[in-house]
C-alpha cells in the first residue's frame, strides 16, 4: 500500500525504477477496470432505497494562506442502503 507516499519514495522503498513503477501502476489500473467492467455495481431497483446527493467541494482559504480554487469541484454520489453493507458510486 502506498500510504500516501509520493512516487519517488515508493521507488526507493520497493527498489524499482520509474518505468517499472509506471508499468505496475498500469497493470493495477487495468485489473481494476476489468473487474468493474465484468462486475458492474448495480444500484436501485424495485423495493430499493437509495440516497442521492450532490455537493460542491472546494478548499476554503483560512487565515489568508493557500490558494483559491480556479474552478468549482462538484461531487455526485449515489448510495444504495438496501444491502447490509451499503454500496455506492461517487463521481
């Protein structure tokens, strides 16, 4: 697990090159995409309870430090609570 580390730190810990790390990253992303393509998350339907929310997420500048965001960031979320472990989709 990367534990929030930057790419150069990961390369040092794992002792691999930047090219090898990029290839590994591509393989992992492709595996995740293939899994969700073959096993799509189905939300809602008859008798299902879903929650839909949208919100704007922006970094608020405090004490005049930091930068004001150049554009708005909107988050759209759908959560199906009819499962014992709720399932959700966020964009």
